[in-house]
């Protein structure tokens, strides 16, 4: 159904003058025109009418007429089909079935709905995405990513039902039973994978210290489970540098056997240490992939001492302290500035929370830190005395024009290459609440590295939110330009049931500041540990004799694996610096050499990193049918196995609540934009011209 009306910006009473103008123009034009005497009378009136209509329409356009119309549209119900694309689905004996027959059956079911429903197809695992192909290659299973994707793409739409096909073995994100889908539609589940326990010994979980100190011992705690292996001997080895450094043996006494093992390992070599944990395979195991687990431990020579000085207790300071205490590399000292009696030279970094303040300039503390070349992190807030902060000459000037504050959301500056955030962390940052930042003019001196910029409401600005300077009196300085990041920590827990993302942001920031500034003209930034399912990201910096960043020269990057095979790359030029995404690599130990040339001088940097395996998909292979049943019941749906999938067609088809909806949409369009009017006017004028021409007039 289509309803329409004509409206104008001005009163329709002005249509009367338009009619008068059209009439007078036509009368004036034809009043003494003797050339049309030979034209038949009815044609005389007709061409006069055409001229009148053309002038009337053109005059009417001056009133800015608009065409308002209402159209009633019908929207088919949406069916969301989501399939678990992770490896655990096909690790059992029936992997060929899932890669061939199941894919065909699943596709046929979707096709049976295509005529009467709108179909949305989703694959999920490491992440959720729209896809027509199913390859079961994802290395993790995260239901949170699935439901976040469905909310983002289908919210406020006519979603009739959601169908989730999975083995129910999640290993990332939160328990799907605790997730709110955000969509008021029934959720049906299809149980994939093998629900029958088969012979298998597996490393189900490994807990260990990722960072330790040289000379200390650290623990590796293993959870070993087995099925159908009664009477077999369990043998576990820990290997380092191809040598077995610890082992364990036990008799498997039952068909469903669980054993917890604790190894104490001495950390006697600094640097990255790669350990292989292996369970000796048994004949007839369904898979041996889950018999092995790689872990990487970073052994440090000494701790970094961090002084957290606050103007007064504040939840931001508490969030900072909590994040830093998760890193064993840091030894934290917390104090209120007015009570601090220590020596700042005893620390590797000083965090000044809202100092200098309106009640405490902390002049002596700040001056001692600057003179001792101790790196400083300033956290600016409502208690900060900005005039005193500006006098420190960090490289950032905040000229506050009033005592007002803006709400600034963080967004990552893509030109920042000093250290890298993985994609999942960048996604988390986009969802963080805003900080309260001083309203005013921000001036950043040359040499500033902006990590986060400010987004005010929906407008992305060039104002810094978090930034660093490497040339602050031969040391580094960092500045957080707002307060309220304690809410980031809460948001992190709300989304992920942990504080890992927030902790990583703070720890990376502190680690960068505590690294000694190297006055070297060529530097490469990278992570010590990557995972096999994440891209290898590197950054590089090249400086001229004035220590100004330049990137005219190419940077060649060679990666070598343990078999001496070389992979060569060239860095991309980003802003004044360099960046490289080398893609994903298989697990192993790698070394690199980066080289470039500036003028007649050649520069090179070398280093090592480890790519750790991600085989948590193999930790459990028996499908969790109970979870899939509970997920369906909780969301007013039903659970099906692969043999009863066709019953799902009848269930959805007969559901009277899954129906099309209609809605009326109002639109406005300017009448002058209608091409049919243009061609109609041209046609009328052409007809008038033809008649006059035919009968001898002009």
C-alpha cells in the first residue's frame, strides 16, 4: 500500500500567485501572435494550455514542493544459522562425515527456508563472521563472540529464530549459559561431535608462571584426564632444549581417570625458555594431538621497582595498582605524596597520580625524578594543577580555557608502532567507557607518540588521550590525559569475567616506560611470544643525525626458523615509522634480522621470539550435549542431534510466532528531483513547438 501527499516549505496560498503568473505569461505571449491564425481552434487552446502548465509548474518549484509518501513494507522473519567452525568438531573418528555429509545436510536445511525467510549464516570459533564456507579450522571456541555478532547485526530486526550447531566445547569467553542473547527469539541447538567417550589420554589444563626471575623456581601444574585407559601406565615428561628435565609416572586405575601433577622447575637461564610437556601416547587413542602442550616462560634478571604516588586515594590509583600487581616483574610501592619520605632514585618508574595538584605541587619529588632521569607516568585529572603541569615541559601543553571537562572515548592511533596490541584487545578498547578530560587546547611537541586519541561523542579528534615522549631529559615520560579508567577495568570484567585486557594495557604501558631509552638510530619493536593463531606484528624506527624520524629507506626483515629456513619481508611505511604484519606462523623458535641503510650508513637489528601452539581445542573431544540442551531450554528452544536435524524444519515452520511483520515508512523527496516531471515539461514544450512549426509559426 502506498499513500502520498504534496507539501511545501511555504503556504499553499502562494499557489494562487503562481497561477496568476502562468496565466499572465501565457496571455502576454499569445495576445498578438498572428502567426497561429492558421492553426485549428482546438489546437490553439491546447498549446496555450501546455504553455500555461509549463510556466505554472516552474513557478510552483519556487515554493520548494516536496513529495511525502508512506509505504507499507513486509519484512520476512530472519533465521540465524550459526555453526561451530572450530577444530574440536572434526578431531573425532567421524571427521570425514562432518566435512562432507554434514555440510551438505546443513546447507540443504538452510535452503529449505530460503523462500519464506531471510537467512543469516554465521561461522564462529576464534571470532564470529558471516561466511558460506565451513572448514572447521578455528583454534578456539568463543560463544561470546557469536552472540555479540548476532546482537550487532540483528538487533531491532525481525529475528524469528537462532540455530546454533556446535559440540558445546567452549574454551574462550564466558559460559554460554550465562550470556544474554539480547534477542527475544527461540534458540535451537544441534549437537555436533562425538558424545561417546573413546580411548584417549589428554592434557586438559596447564597452569604456570609466564614470567619468573632467574634463580627462582616456578611451578607447572597439569590436569591430566583419560578415558578407556584402565590398567595403562601414565607417563609425563617435561622437555627443555631437547633434554628431559622432569618426569612423572602413575598407574591409570579407572576408565575415567583424573590426575593432577605438579612440577617445580628451576629458572637458571635468562630470556625466553621454551618447554614441551608430553604424555606418552597409547595404542588405539582417538587422537594424540592433545598429548602435547608447549609453554613459554620469560626469565628475567631483576624486578622493576615502581613508585605509585597519589595526591589522594582514588579508584583510578586502585585500578593501576591492581593491574601492576598481576605482573611479577614489578615491585609496587604505594604512597600518598604528602606522606612520602623515600628517595625517588630507588625506583625504575614513578607514577604521579593527579600530581602536581592544587593542594600539593610535589615540586621536589618531580625535580629529583627529572634530575635522576627516572621515567615518569603522569595521570591527569580534576585534582591536577594544569599550570604547574605545563611548566614541567613534558612535551604536552594542556591549555584549559574553562573548568569544564569533556567525556572522551579512547581509540587506537594506527600510526603508533612503539608496541602492539592484538586485535582482541583493540576490539575491547572500542567498547570502553569515556574518560573525563580537561576541556581545552592540546599541543603536542614533535617526538610525541600518541597511543590513544580522543573521540568526543561520535567525532574522532586528533587530541591525545594517552601519549609518550622518549626525549624527556634523556628518559621517557607518559601522560594519561583523563580520569575514570577504573571503569575500563569494570567493563572488562563485565564483558569477559576477567581484567586481562585492562591489565595488558597498563602493563604494556609501564613496560615501555621502564625500558631504558636507547639513543640508537635504528630500533625494532616486537613481542617475545606470539600464538600460532595471531599475526606477527613488528614496528621499526629509523632516525637521522638530528634524531628526527625518517622512513625514506626500505627496511628488509628476515625471519629464520629452527631448521634455518628463511622468510623475507619488507616493512610498510606508516607515517614517519615502519610496520610489518608477517601473518601467522607455526609453533617454534624463531630469530630475525632487520636491516636498512640511511645515506652511506648501514644499520641492523637482530632478536628472537617464540610462536606458541594453541591446541586447547583438543583438550576435550567428547561433545557437551548437556550444555547444548540447557542453552536451548534457557532460550525457549529445543535441542537436536545430527540424526534429527530435519525435525528442525517442521519445528520452525509450525511456530506461529515466527511470522513476517509489516511497517510503514515515511519518506520525503523534493519534487524537482523527479525526472518524469522534467521529461513531461520537455514533451509539452516540444509538442507546442511542433504545432507552431507545422503551421508556419517560428
